């Protein structure tokens, strides 16, 4: 006879296991989605890490990688029977790749992961268990950390921008107003539809989950690491793309993004408090870094506004190569 689970805790972000529930009733199947372009080494490492994951509540049914990279596709073939490669004739953009993955996903929960991240060993289990333990959660998001260091100016800018971003998301999560997903998140497959040709597909997932009556939550112990842009040009390329995506959501879904930039006018006191706390924690040496970051953000926003006004559609985005260093 199967032994019921006891009230144990894996961390304050998840809470206790449902008391007296047999393991068989909690176990779920998981599909992991990865869209990759130039990230050969990191994709191979990530896929191997996921496929060797061992957890009694999680059955990794398949890892689906969509890529136009022929060398990556070749290296992935035959690695594991659960590894499915969707080869693209040409790079058509992340929305197109995700839609192909969604059409092939059979797991109860879909984990969407960027190809250029490093993941803590417990990150995926924490995200998935957040959904297992809470029936009203539709999407569980991870917490992003920067792998840049803090020596170069652009590294400091990335660290500052993400520190502000994380503080904002933590605040929204506590207020139950979170509508964001980032570089890795878990979402209930039944809530996932085909997505439109949109820039910020992650934000689209989160908004759709909220519109369907489920909560979007953030699990701060589910850590992933990324590399921020290491040149001003790559920073503007990346940020203008993200900001254009937010503007698309405003226009297409009539929804104002809840991130720091778009809530400055509606919640100035909250934002000032978060900014002050972030600078205080990082130290006064980040005050001039903030000034330069604001200048880059302003340029990125201007480019995003122009592109949104004059370009009604877009192809695959230019890759910020300094964020893909392996």
C-alpha cells in the first residue's frame, strides 16, 4: 500500500505538500520546451541536466528542442529517446518555434526554458511542484541571476537593471499582481494556446494565464543564471526588442505591463522606494551606473516606439551575441 505524504516543506515559496495525498495522485508528466539558435554548448548541457533529473513527483516525458542550427540538431539526435528535435529550415522567430513545440507537447505541465541559461538543479522541480501543490496557480516563474560579475561598466549596468527588475517582480508577487514570466517558467499545458507573432511571448503566457482565472507566482529559490549584454549596442538591441514587445501588448491586449518602466507614472512612490532600496544595497558606486543605464533605456525606448509605429510585422530579431557567450 502506498504511503501517504507527510507535511514537509521544500521552502517558503512552495509551501507544504498536501497532507495525506498518495504520491501517485501528485505525480505529473512534464514537457520541457527549448528554442535554440546559436547556443550549442549551453543547450546540450541544459538538455542533459534535465534528462538526468530524478524526482519522485516529476516524469520528464519529453524535452523538445526547436532549432535551425544543423550542428546542434545533429548533436542532439540519439542522445535520449525522450529528446525530440524539431529542425527548422530557416530561423523564423521564437513564436513560430514555440507554436511547433506546443503542438507536440503531451505533458501535464510545460516548462519553457531559454537556451542560454544555467539552471540550479532544483529549479525545475521547484517550479513544477509549485503548480502541483497549488491548484489555483497557473504559471510559476523562476528568479534570474546575472552571471556577468561587476567589473566592467556594462556588467554593472546589467546587474543594476536586473536588481531593479527582480525587486519589482518580488513586490508584484507579494501583492498578487504578478503578470510576468521570464527565462524559465512552468505553466499548466491546458492553459497554453498557440501564441500570435509577438515579441514578448513570456509575458503573453503570463497574461493569458491570469485572464483564465489562475495565479501567476514567482518561486525565488528556483534560480537561473543569464549573461547580460556586454556592449552598449547589444544592450540597445535587446532592450529595444523587449520594450517593443511591451508596447505590442499595450496595443494588442489593451494591457499595461506591470514592470518598472511602464509603472513609473502610475506608481511613482513605489518605484522610487524600490530604486532607493536597490541602490542602497548595491552601494553609491552604482549611482553613475544608474545615470548611464537611464540614457541607454531612453535610447532603447525611442527605437521601440519608432519600430512599433512604422513596422506592423517583424521577422526574427537580431541576436545580441554578447549574451550568448558560453
